[in-house]
C-alpha cells in the first residue's frame, strides 16, 4: 500500500523489451536503499524490483500493466515519481493508494495562477466515481480533485509539489496514470449490487 506522497524522482536510463514485457532501468537516489522483491510505485504503478545496484534498479511491466498505464510511452531520460510502500509504523500523509492504475488521463489545460497551478485532466471512461474535494492519484501523487464531471476533474498544485514531482514537466496533451479512490470504488460496487 502507498500513500501518494512522492519520495524521489527517478530517471529511465534503459529500456529492454522481451516478448510483450518491458524492463525499465531506473536511476535514483533511492536505489541503494531498495531490495529485490520490494514493491515501488513508479508514477503510481506498483512494480516489483527485480534487480538493484548502488545507483539503479530494474522493474518489469507486463502487458496488463502496459495496457492500463502510460508506461509504454516512456522513453530514455523520462522522469518518474517514486514511492516505496508505506511502513506500518509510519504516518499516513496522503490517502490509500494501491498502485493499481485504473485508466489513463490526458492533461487538457494547465493554468499558472500566480503562485499555484491548476490542471484539468480528462479521461474516456465515465464509470469511475469522482467526489468533489475527494482524493485522486495522478502519476502516483495523492491530490484533491474539484470541478468533477463525468469524465474529468481539476487539481490545484502548490509550488512544492511542482518542484518535487514530475507535475512541473507536464504539458497539455500529456498522458497521466490515474488511480481512483479505493473507498469510492467499494461504495460504487456495493451500490451496484443493491440495484
């Protein structure tokens, strides 16, 4: 389980394809602290560390992961948000994040609001539950959504988040990984069962 509080940037330094799988080599300041079999969220996608050295670690994405996320568009030099699993004795600073991407969103607007930034993100499916002032995970970042519509929402970003995540690199048209709030998903499932 994750909280959506990003620890570090990673940079894709190598991409290896084997059959339908893609293995990414990621350089980061966290690498020397990781171990094989550890789960790490990469832009919100929970991936298992398969190899590690002092400066890099490797993870493999299978077809299901590639189909549901923006990982297949990553290139060498791409910056990713990294978060290790939450410790069971740690603070819960964000919200419950599983690292299981629900769909891909697209940045449709980015506004400088003189000290903060407002992004509009839209997605194709209308089946996901959005709650005004609720939680959403964008590229692994726990954020509060507003202006929620059937297929989109807005988020406001403070300077710290712009500087310490890859939100600062996003441009209109970029694709982002979205994970909707697990509590909302359970409520939706229960409501559908009682119809």
